[in-house]
């Protein structure tokens, strides 16, 4: 280890040396503990580098980290820190670490980041841990994102054997040493501050490199004891405590108890656990009152809508992925946890709104936020976006669609709208509005065979605009730009009902008989279709050929195969398998309702109960997850890192089946128009007496 490394890392190295003489399995386990300590130190130091503000950005991370007992959450937080919207805040204090963790390197590169990620992958291969195939371009943060998989599949849910451990240990140890020796964070000065009863501080250096004229950086004036790291200024590291004699560090390790106001601290060197005061982390994060001349105005709504708006604002500020709010918007469902934290209960209908979306639209009216919908026909779910930075491909939903006034989305049905009453609202681009002024509309339900030709005419009309025409000649017009024109021309467009996967293959077939074509740029990943002139496509563009399917473009006969294709495509994904397996999974959920179980754990138990492979029972379980049958916490993490709890109101076979049927019916109705319950019963499993073909709204 380098001489400038931190004292706790040096202590861990001595522990590894002892385990090396014990057994290969003991060494492997201690290396996993070493990896956990590295991960937590890096995450906590970067959190400390964030300047807290009225939105409590830093406190939000501390609030979630003190509660988590999963190392995967720590890896997810680090990824969010270095790639999300807070990276600009990190750049001021921890710019070197940010650059090192985000810089891309070819897999064959000699850069330490690439070598560390590759060594970790080799260790995982030796332990037979399934990890995603490494891309050609590697980043330092990938080590912290991939390490939890190795730890959880071996120490968490496995019993490693000596032979694989012997092969994996060298690569795993190499990967960690590369990080310790090269990451700037471990060369920065660290120190522990302990105040005596007299009030005088005792400052002890824990490691790092100092200027020659300094023995230790000045911490005599800090008001609070603890562990500090020197960025541009000294920063106190949260959730990290040092022994009074400065002999050991203890790091947050979950076991959070709300009632007792405590959480657990773990010494990785001594393998000792102690409890610590958690009272500073009991209050849910919220936006503090704005101060100063440049402070953002606070929401002015009061009552229930004011609470909803505040929760939406906080959810937008704390959302993982950082720039996702500007790049593609945020799913509305994620705000549910914020509402629960604020004690907001009751369905939207109880407050006079026809659904959750209508309530959100009423809450965000007049604020910086808005509700928008992707232009593509297979993405019906509305998203939260910024009015001033509308993501490409999203179209603003009319404020009147969800406001709490008569005839605009109220649950009482006043002023009910037809399917195309607000179709003009999809044309937010003035170029499209001008070109389609007076353009006729048709309904797919009335003339399904004419949909493709009418869509092609709408695109051709839009491409008559001089600016879009020049763009088509130079580089092509993105499909997302012209998609609203197609939805305007055919308000009830449902490509799946015509045998198309989505709008793209529909337009490929439709434009093949015109002067326009759909094309993609060679080598572009992911490919982004563009409208071009067929006879003068820009260089490097490849024209997409029609599918050649003679059934495409015609109404599709309802069948179990069609229903499974529609339910399995897009979100929510309902890939069910056979009806008997669905019934078996529902029975297991009712008899052994999951409570705070990870998906991997639930799948293991379910596979044993059903005597089926995990890959078989996985589909219906994930379908129930997609049907919102479980409470998923924490909501800001990916599904693989969340814990599932079966909803209290769905703990009967009838309740679970009804929820699954409801979500399936709504999805089928969106894409096919009406549902044959005899076919749906064959796909999902139904109740006796359902043998008529009816629209979902009539069911």
C-alpha cells in the first residue's frame, strides 16, 4: 500500500495479510469487506463535498444512506453523484475525483480505471457471478456499480468454495489497490477532530499528502468533531465516526430504527458493531424557505394541491439521474413516496379528480413544472418536465386537461371530452401547426385501412415547410419532430392494432410509396430514425426497407398471440407465461406475501414453491410488479435494488387477479380499442361467465 494511504486502509491491509495465512475463503471474505469500506468512504466523501442549500441536496443523500443496509444503494448513489445533475456542485470541490471517475477509457487501455474495472470483472467470472458484458469504453464509477453484484452473490447469497476464491482473490485485490493508489481522494489530507471537555480540539492526521510547510490542515476553529477531508475547504464526512483514541473508524451500516432513533456503525477492521444517534436524520428532506435576493419563489398553492406541488418539486430536485428531468422527464409514479412521506393520503378521486395525472396537472399549473407526454404511440405514460427545458420528443399536455374546473378532468364527468377533443395540443411546434392548419383528421376506428396513407400525407405536408425541407436534405428530420403530426392526423392511432410494433415501421411502409423515406445513420447507436428525401438521402444514411408483411396495415384479429405481444411490449411489461403458472404465482403471493423482500430473494423462494426454474417464474412475478401489486422501496432505486411488499388491499387471489386484469385491460384497450375477455381469460386466467367482447370502458 502507498505510504500516503489512509490509516483505516492500512489497518485493513494488515487484516488481509492475516487472512492470507488463514485460508483463501477467509481472504476472499475480507477483500469483500475491504471493497465495502472503499465504496462507503468514496461515497461519503463525495457527499461531504456537496454544498447544502435550501433544497437540502446533501441531506437527501445522508437521509437515504443512513437507512440502507444494501451496498448496492451506495453504488447507485455514487453513480448518481458523478453522472447526475449535482456533478456541477462536485466539480467545485472534488473536480479531480469527478474527472477520474467519469473519464472514458478503452477496455484495452492502460488507464488505472479500465484495469480496475476489468480486474473486478475477471474476479466475478472466477466466482461464476453473472455480470453484464463490459462495454468497450469503461469508466471508474463502473467498479462501484459492479462490485455489489459480486458481494451479494457470494457473501450475501452464496457459500464460496476454496478453489474459485483462490483464483478470484488476486484479481479482486489488484482492482482495489488500483483504486487506492490512484484515486485522488485517498491522497487528500484526512484528519479526525476530537474536542476535550475543556473545549480545545485534538486534531490527528489520518493520512493523505500535505504541503511541506504544513503538519496538518487547520481544523482548530471547526465547531463539530468528526472526520474531515480537505477539498478546496475542509469538509466533515457524514455517517463516519472515529474512536476517541483515533484507533479505528466506524461507518454507517444500516439497521436504522425510527422509534429508537438509532442506526448501526460498523468497524470493518475489527468487525465490531455499535449503535449511533440517528436523530439528525429523522426529518424527511424537504425544501427550506427561500432566502436571499436570487432565491427561487416558493409554491403559492395552499391545501392539498399545495402539498402535492411541494412533493413534486422535491421529487424533481432529488431525482436520480440528475439531468433526466431535462433530457426525458420523470415518471409521475415516483412522486408517490414523497406524498407518503408527507402524510398525503387518499386517491385523486377523493379530491375531485378523475385520476392521478389530472391532479398533478392541477398542482403544477403556473409553476416551473409541467406534465408532458412522449410523442410515440407506445409511450402513453405522462412525465414530469420543466416548462423552460422541454425534453425532445415530449409534447405538453394542455393545462386545461387536468385543472380542477368544470369540464376539464373532474371525476364527476362534467364536460366529458371525446378521444380527439384535445388533439390540437400535440402540435406544440409552430412549424407543424402552420403546415397542418386545415388538414383533415381520420379515426383509425372508422377507417383502419386508410391510416398509413393518411399518416404519409401528414408527414409530406409537414416537410413542405422550408426549414424542415432543408433539414431533410442536409441531415434528416428526427422522427420525434414529425410524430406529433401523425398523432394529430390520426388522434386514436394504435399501430399494434394494425400489425406494427410502433410508429416507426408504420411510417416505413407508409412512406415507401412517396418521395420521402425513413432512414438511420450507419453505425449510430442507438439508431435514431430520420425523415429524408428518398432520392437524395444525406451521406452515411441508410434507407429503412418496408417489412414486406402483407398483413401489416390491416386490422389484426384478436388472438392469444396478439394479446401476449401487446402486453409484453412497452410499459408496463406484462410477460405472463401460461395461465396456470400465473395462478400458481398469485397463490404463492397470497399464502406467503412478500414483505421487504428483494426481487432475487422472492424469485428464489417462488422457484422452490412452484418447482420451476427462476427464469420461468420470473415473468409472472415481474408482471405483478408492473401491475403495481407491490409497494417498492426505496422508490428512487432500480427494481433490482428495491424491496417488495405486497399491497395490503391485494392479499386475496381475487384482488391480485383483478389488479392484473385491470392493468392488462387498460393496456389492451389503448392499443387495440376493445378487449375480448374470453381471450384475456385464456392469457391471464379469468372468472366464470365472461364470454362477450366488450370495450374496456363498458366492462
